[in-house]
């Protein structure tokens, strides 16, 4: 059972609880991106089991009249085993989602996985005419070239600042430099993409900048935030007719994810401390 202090960030241990959470979000006009927690499997049976779990979740989403989709980590479905295992399992998930009209996001992990992840996205985006999206990280020095490579593909691109501690040789370390890169990537995406831009940020300045870019270029966009972070802002933006999605993880492997959220933001630590003493 997930303790109350972790319930802020995790939508339950079971698919049914996660779908209940997505249904509540829907009443506020907020869509949900459901992610089954798990990563870095070296056992093909674990990767296959989570692949099947995603396919079942997709069926459940399709049976409900809510705005929800799924997001998958490559190392969860076999990338640490082999590129072939990853691609086979990802194809199974995306094929199922295409049949059920459910969108699939491919998360981006550390820089060593970027090429194989983008190769898989490119193939699937063309095969399924945009029913899939991929994440790009502004802290990586290569990302401008990657965005150019994907410019003419259908599907969506999620832009985030990047949370992995990458080597200095391949990434920007200074926060101001990463912010500058993020703004430049947003402008390039809004200017050159037709498939849509997902702004994965809690930063009010970046969200406002995205609104300005949308007004200038007319490119469809959405704001994506994590469950447990700026919930009121998510609902307020949705009330202003901005497309908002909440990234909501669920599953039994919640402990590591919860501690990551606590380390990332001071206000998350404050929330946890307050919950303990109440």
C-alpha cells in the first residue's frame, strides 16, 4: 500500500486506481499520461510482462470516455537486453494503441539511449501516421540536430529540460544555459512542426512563452506536468482552454520514483515533512 505522503505523486499501485485518477483529472479538463513504473530490466520476462500490462491498459483506456494515453520507458520494455527486444515490444504496444486509438509516448532516458529511441520513433511515426510521440531533452548538446531530424515527421515532440546527470561532454550543466536552449528549442518546434508540441515544464515563464509562440505560429500545443506538482496551475490552464496533460505514474515500483520527486524540488520535501508531522 502506498503511504499518504507518496499518494501525491503516484496514482496507485493498480491499473484500476490509475484509471480512477485519470477519470478525476478528466472532470477538470486535464488529460492523463499513464506510466507503469519500471525501468532497466535485464530479464526478458519482466519486459514482456510490462509490455502486456501496457496493452491491457490501452484496452482499458479505450473503453472509457476520458482523455488519457500511455508513456513507456525504453529500458522498461527491453532496451537494456537488446535493441531488438525493445523494438519488438514497442511495436506490440503501438500496434495495439493504434487499433484502439490511444496515443503512445516514448520517454527518453540517458544519452546513450537517444539514437535507438529516435530510430524506433521515426519508424513508428511514419507507419502509424503520428499516433506516437517522443521526448527530447534540452540539456543535451545534440538536441537541436535531433529536432531538425524529426521536423517533418508526423506525431508529437515533448520538450523537457532534462533530468539525467549527463557527462559535461554531451550536456549543458549551467541552468541558465539549459533555459536558453529550451527557449530556442521551443521556438524552433513551434515554427517548423505541424504535428504538435508538448511543453514538458512546470516553469511559468516557459509556459507563457509557449502561449506566445502558439499565438505567433498557430502550432497546436499542450502543457505537460507531473502529478503532484502545481496541480492548481494544471486545472487553471485547462479552464483557460489550454490543452493540459498530467504525467501520472502508477504501480508497485513506486518507492524509487517517490524519492526522485522529493530530491528534485524543495517544495516536495516540505510537503513530505508536513505530512509526516500531521
